[in-house]
C-alpha cells in the first residue's frame, strides 16, 4: 500500500503519495507549478528550471524532487516569480520566436506561460541567432529557431527498439536537437504526430498539418495555462 505524506505549499496543507514528484503532487492538490520540460510518467531531467521552488528554504526543481512528510514548499514568492520570469525572457531572447505568424500560436506552452507571467520586453538583449529549419524528413520539420532544448522529444519519442529519434548535436552555445535521418524515414505517422504534440513550442512541425485549427479555438485561446488546476 502506498504511503501518504502531508506537506505544505505556500502554507496550504497538501497530501500525496510518498515519493511522487512535487510538480505532480502539487497538481493533485490544485496547485500549478510551471514547467516546459516535464512529462508525467517519464524520468525528469530538470532541463528548463521553470519549476524551481524552495523546499525547506533551499532552491530545487519541483519535477525532480519527491515529496516527503512535513515538507515545506514555497512556490509563489516574489523571488521565485521573478526567477521564472527571467528564464522565460532568456528563452525569448535566445531564440527567434515570432508568435504572430507561428502555427503553434495559441497552443504554445512557452507563449502561454509568458502571458501568465506578463512578459512584455525581455530585460536581456536579443541574440537573433542564425538557425536552420531541418525539413528533409518525410513527416516532420524541425525549426531550430524555436527550439528551447527542453529534451521532451529526446526523452519521449523512441522507435520500436527503444532508440531515440531525436538527439543532441554540437556543444556549448551551438547545441541543437536534431532528428535522426535514418530513423525519421521509417517513423510512423502516429509517432510523428506525438512528437509534434509533446513539443511545448513550434519547433517540431507535422508536415501538411499547419494552421488546421483556427485561431480562437486553440488550447490557450480559451483558458490560460495552469487555470485548469487552480482551485
């Protein structure tokens, strides 16, 4: 039998299963902790750092931290809100995110979180990097301008033998996530659709499917991100 533990998030009494990751335990209790890299059920890596909280006074990522009894969590302090906002601003400044003409606009988690944190003009200078669009795959296109290196595709999209279809390429500031050319040519339409779906931005695009959902009917056009959890 799973052991239940009691903990607090911003002084709200919460309960969950011992060992469950904090970001999921918080959601069970109607509390939103933002993340752009986490996928429930897949081993977390803490790549985006947006879910940073304070646990018993120390900074940690909520997606990699299991809950335990008498844990005290800070989630909505001004310090953490500003930290998250600066991370979002860095993502926009470091890429080429032109939301008005992006086919993921309205379904994009980065855009939705930016609205939630009221990001207008980043405090950091734009780098305007020169990045390519990788379009030589039968079913997918990979727009490196929009990629935030969250690793969702690397962690979640595998072929039938467990091999990663997406992988890191290059190093340092030139780091990218690329598509394995050989595996992409035998990728099923279902696998390709899943890859495009789990991408939190418009970096993985399903060919022939752009703009099929009208503006105004997209996920975050109707309800801001996180509000489905909040009580």
